[in-house]
C-alpha cells in the first residue's frame, strides 16, 4: 500500500539504522513499527543496504542475515491489517538468497576480517544532496581484542571520540603536519587526510602487521595515490633521531601529534611518554592530543604520574561522550569515560 504522506528518512529513523548497520553495530535502532510497515520505507531500506551491489563494501553475510531476519520479523509484527500492508518482496528475496548461502561457523567468522564503515554525518554538506556521505571504510578484525600480538587490527572507541572532536575543531589539523602514534587501523589519520585538509598525516605504529595493513585501508578510502597520508614504523621508546636518518622524517617538522587508546598498558607508558618527550624536544611548538579510555583509573594515574615526573602538563580539553541516543554516527559506548587531553611541556619557573 502506498500512503500519501511523504516519508522522511530522518524521521523514519532510516538514516540512523543504515549508519549503524554499516558500522556492524550489534544493537541497532530499527525504525519504529509505524514506519516499518510502510512499503516505501521497506523499499528505501532494500535499495540502500540489502539490494545486490547496493554497498561497495558490505558487512559479512552472517551479519547481513542476522539483521535482515530481525528486520523482516519486525515488519511482520508491525502489520495489523494484511489487506493494507505487507512485507516487501525484494526484502523477502534478499533473505532467501542469504539463507541459501553457506555461512562460516561463528568460530571461523570471528577470525575473519570485515569491512566496517563509519559515518560522519557532522561533515555532510546539508545543502548538497549530490555529494557522497562522509564515511570511512576499514578492513578490521572486528571481534578480536588482540591478534598477532597487537590490539591495532580493529578501531577503538577513543579514536572515534577523538575523531569527532577533531571534526568539531579542525584547526588542529588544517594545514598542519600530523603524526599519529599507535595508529592501528589508521582511522584518525584517514579521517584527517580525507576530510580535514592537513599538509600530511603520518599513521605510525610499532607493529609490523599493523603498518603493513595500513595501505589497504588507505586504498579503501581512495587515498592510495594521495600525497596527504603515509604509513611509518614508529616504536615508542626507540630513538627517532639516529635510527634511519640523521634528521628524522627528512627534517620536516610535525605540528600535531595524535594518539588514541595508547595509554592502556602500564608497562609501555614510560616508552610512549619517552617518544612524546623526544617529539617535544625536536618540535617545541608541537600540540599533542591523546584520547585515553579510562578502563582503569589506576592505569591512567600511572600515565599522569610519568607525565608529571617528565615535566609534561596534561590538560583535559574534550567534551563528554554524547549519550548513545544522541549519537548520529559514528556510534560508540557511552559507559566508559574517554578523556581527550592536550599534553605540553611544563614551563620552568
Ligand atoms: C588499543 S590500539 C589503538 C589503535 C588506534 N589508535 C585506535 O584507537 O583504534 C593500540 C595501538 O598501539 C600500538 N602499540 C602498542 N605498543 C606500541 C609500541 N611500543 N610502539 C608503537 N606502537 C605500539 C599497537 O600496535 C596498537 O596499534
């Protein structure tokens, strides 16, 4: 049945649902029943995310199947009068297609890499409906906390929160040379290079596997030929100067250093801070911004203690994490605090 009232993808919750789906969220906000039974809403959902070829980098089939099954069941429950409403044939055909496809076991699936697409609606130009949505797509080991000796093969919430902060405060990035420490999947460096116009963003990490994976994520975001981003091996605590060159990074300065979720392990905090000190020594005007997930107050206190010993000032500058229902994308946990801090050299009196 086609209704006369226009359907807005925002009020129907379609945009939010699609953004959560692309980010492989486990708890999705399905559109409410009054919209779900509307044939036009089902058609938009089909064309946006379930039609063959709708997405260049679709979620894993197991996830597609779980979400589509739940969606169809919610559409069915939303219908009181089957003479007026029904379930879209396209959605039913997509569901049958997925059901017919052999899926890997749960145990195998968690070991596989998945495409994850993060949406940044705050960067979308509301007056230009033709421009593609601001998104970052990454290939990640979504379900593994740690693999191949690194925690950097998936994106952590601190990176999403710091990215949101940088989108709201682009002057930290625009026209600047950026070095990201412990870059992992490269989310922040990619965000900078794709949307925030740095002079250069260097995504660095100490894990060989992580550094080797970065070019693929640059490629997924159309940055493979870009002069705005590159990867680099930087191991905290290993001297920067005197390793590859007499002048680190060919003598080119760094203006902003970023680090997301790099303070999680007490044992590596002194090396991390050693690298920050060396950077401040080489580039006295550098701005260091870190996003620290406070899983344990004790670990963060170790970080603060070592900074104090080395005469580095730590100042909280970030906003609180928005409540989950107020997040438009990217989506992240609103229960564990994440602090955004600026680190500067203390002035000797
Ligand atoms: C929790 S992950 C955070 C990744 C990314 N910043 C994010 O928020 O998604 C920590 C990252 O720090 C890197 N790392 C850990 N110890 C390191 C060290 N000693 N030197 C350089 N990088 C290191 C890991 O390889 C990993 O990529």
